[in-house]
């Protein structure tokens, strides 16, 4: 939702045993008899077991809320389409015992990390074949789990498709398409600067300050009810023009969810379609299991920066589309140029200047709302708070999806999640 790593302290600055201790505690708790709370059981559920708009993002309620958001908030469907469900082959591999080098210096198995990082569902696919698929905490294959900021990467993909089709001109200022943005942080930023999080915006990512810009974002999009004294905006359409410019644009990486929302507004105006409609044109041809859905803000606008939910397998199907350069069953659903523009990545030196993010994803760059690796293997990654990931190792065709309900929005397991994803990709590429 907000900055993926706000408050993240690199493990090099933590006591050496900190992460090791967390893994040990997770192992002990997983071996003990743990009974998950019976959330939302009863008619009505008891107050202490009731998930509401107010608490759905907090544990233990988030474990139910993250996969049942459509029962709590207005949503916009992204139809699976009329065609048959795409059949995925099965060739199970014992990836649960594969080990990777943790940031704490230990060798950690995949299954130990999945348990410690409060994973709800995890899938590894190579080509059309599922190699590993596991569900935890009561989640089932049919459940649609919110992906938070993985949503940004879907939006970036759709935006690059508009660029490649000539609908969207990346060199034009945002206000060319959306005059309502004149005079705010986004108005004189180019569309390309929106794509790459290079907007000089005055924006604080402070979760526990109810008056911060990030809290106002949460109220405006409907993630959380606004306290009476902080009610200002009825919709993201009202909120975005209120944000102020802080400095010149370009030459840096500054992750702000509102920037994605401004990009989505530009895309809406340029194409004449909502982002949910743009995604539906692709989603409906992938052979998905179920409709996906966006959370809707109070004016019925899709929450483009953090609001998409889908099944584990369906997110993997979208990832496979990028691994296949936009082709699915002989049909080009995305142009090869769209995928190539994303996979080319940005300038790693610019990304490295952001110590907070580069400690999480060393060696990466940022391009079109994706984290891009072009080092020992070409990989694309989308990440969201509370442990959501879509990872694509392009040379090997490996696609990995992780859905989680981590207690903290960001935390000490995040860097290890990236290490694990990359280790699995490297293992399967041999």
C-alpha cells in the first residue's frame, strides 16, 4: 500500500542473532500444537472473532481479511472470461528442503522460511508445469488473496502496453492527460517519471501518523475508515491533486503509492478505459480459475496502487505471460516490445542511491513499476506489503508467487524472501 520498506532496518544494522532468533522461534511454534482462531464463525461471529473494515489489516484478523476483502469492501470484477480454465501440468519437486543463504548467515530451508514469514500460499511453476504448490493457515486454491503493491506491477505492464500501441506518450507531462493535476506534485512530471517513481513529491510514509499523506491515501481509497478529524477526501480523484511538489523530478527513485494512482489516472484518460477494463482484456484470455477484483474507492474507482486480489494460480498465469514475452497459447496478449521495455530495467546506480530499497533488493533497478534484475539472471519482481510477491526468472521460465499475512507490513524477513525467490530460480535454471 505505502512504501514497501518504510521502517525497514537492514539486517546489517540489527543484532547479529536477531533474524536467527526469529527463525528459531518460528520453528518452535510450528512444531507445537497451534490452533488458528475461528474467525468469522457464527451468525454473527463473536466480537473477538469478527473481521471488520476497521481491523481487517491487523493480525489475527488479516489472515481472514486478506483473502476475503470482497466481503468487506466494494469491489470491481476483472472477469476470468468465458473460455475453459487453463490446465497446468504437475511435476512435483521437493523444493521445500532447498536451502538458501539467509541474511543472518544461516542456511535456511524454503519450508522454514515459508513458515516463519507467515505464508498463506506459495507456488513455483516452470513453463506450464507446477513444481511446488502449498497452502497454509486455512487458505484454499479458490481463495482470492490481496496482492497489495504487486498491483502496481500489473498497472505498469498495462501502461507500457498503451505506450507500445501509441495510446500513451511517455515524454508528455501528466497534466497533458489530466488537467486536474496542474499545480500539484504530478502535473509537470512526465509519464515516464510516473512509471519509474521519479516524482519530486512531498510525501511522508508514516503509518502511525493519522494525518500523514500515506494515511490520507488509505482513507481516500477506502482501505481504512477515516477518523472524523481527518476526513478530507471522498475519492482518490480528490486526493491526488492535493499532493505538493517538493523538488525537481527525475534522477532518483522515490517509491510512493500515490504516484501509481496518478499514472493510472493518466492511463484512464489516455485510453478511455478504467484499469480494471484494461486488465480484463488480458485476464479474460489467460484461462484463469476465477475473476480477479480490484477494491473500489468511494467513487467507484479501482485502487490501482494496492487493491488487486486473485487466486495463487491466476497470479502465476499472469507471470507466465511475461515469462513468455506476452504470448499465451499462440496468441499475443501483450506485445513483445511491452515485455522487453520492462525487462530492460532502469539504471541500477539510481536505484542503489535509495539505501532502504537497495538493501532489500541488491543489484536491482526499477522500471515501469517492476523491480528488475539484470545481473546473473534476468528477473522481474513485484512486491507488496505483508509478504506478497510475484517473481519471474525469464531465462528459465520460472514463475513464483507468494501470498502471506505477515504481522508487520514490512519487516526482517523481507530481504530473505527475495533471497529465497532468487535461489529457487537459480536452482531450477540449471
